[in-house]
């Protein structure tokens, strides 16, 4: 069919979210290693507007949508680089988890996720 497999959009969202966190001063890997804290995906939404085609260059943007002491939400846009066409929008919600149990985000990470 010449279109990109639908699950690739979720990978692009994850990559954008990872880079956003890095720009905000943390890496997932360091957060997991240093504090044992994980961001577990609780919900994913993706609205497909136009198909990406094989070999299209893609731009994925992420931003912090909402944050609560135990949960954070990120929003996304996936665009085609050549013309800026909006291909998809998305949202993910994540629970802060340690040792398999939901926890409140530790103080040192609160500013990263917009919490004071």
C-alpha cells in the first residue's frame, strides 16, 4: 500500500517524548537507574489524519499537556517534513511507578514535569 505501518506513529511519539524529557534535563535511563522510577503507559490515543508514505521524513513534536503528582500526560504532533502536513495527533498518559506500584513523583523530578 506504500503507507507507513500505524504502530510506527507510537514509536515516533515515544522518541519525541524521550527527547522532550532530555531537553527538560532528565533522561529516562538515568531516572530509572538512579531512582527506580518508571513512567508506565496507562493510555495512548492517536488520531490519524493523513498517511505517512515510505521514505517520508517525519517531524515528531511532544509537549507536556498535564501533570499531577502520580500521572503525567504528553501531547504530540506528527508532521511530514517536506510540506509540514499534519499527519497525526496523539496523547499518552503515564503513571509514575516504583517496584510495580504507583507512587507520587519524587521532589527532584517535579520541576521537570511542571510540578512545584
